[in-house]
């Protein structure tokens, strides 16, 4: 679905959620979550060619597959964290949204640990006069 269609769907879902919030708040939350998930799914389907192109560019660059895996995992962590935090904010849970964002940041650090270790090994090798 193109951007215009996704934007229209988001506006319609938001309007429906606002109207429902007056009478049935639980249904308004469900509409927001379902619409958000469907829009995200449509956007991700549209992003598949871009992700394929990025993967092809990275493979041509000669970088290790390990880096490509970390890149895509990091992208997934960012998307999931943002989705969870936005869902919490929609439910009126600002504190919970902040905790979800914090958990995402910690996950990114854990994901990057092998890369930090590799950079440290390269730096140590260069300091000792060897080649990386």
C-alpha cells in the first residue's frame, strides 16, 4: 500500500478511536492497536525491496555477514520498541512507555556487545604492532 493509503487509514482509525473513546474506551484502544499493527505490517511489506537492496549493497561491500545480521536485528529492535512504546502511550501509560524504550536501549547494547569486543580486539592488535 502506498503512503497515501497508509496515511488515510491512520487518520480514519484515529478518528474512530477518538469517537469510541467517549463511549467504549476499551474498544478505542483495540482499534488503535489493530490499526497500528496493520499499518505497520503494510509498511514492512513495502519495505522488503529496500531491505533486499541494503542486504545486497552490504554483501557487495565485503563486510562480514555478522554485521548484516546485527544491522537487521537492530532495526527490528528499534521497530518493536517504538511500537510497544507508542501502544503504551496510546493506553495512557507514559511510565510504561518509558520502560519499554529503556528495555529497547538495553537490548541494543546487548546486541552490539560482540561488535564492541571485535573493535577492542582490533585496537589491541594494532597497539601491540600486529595487523587486525
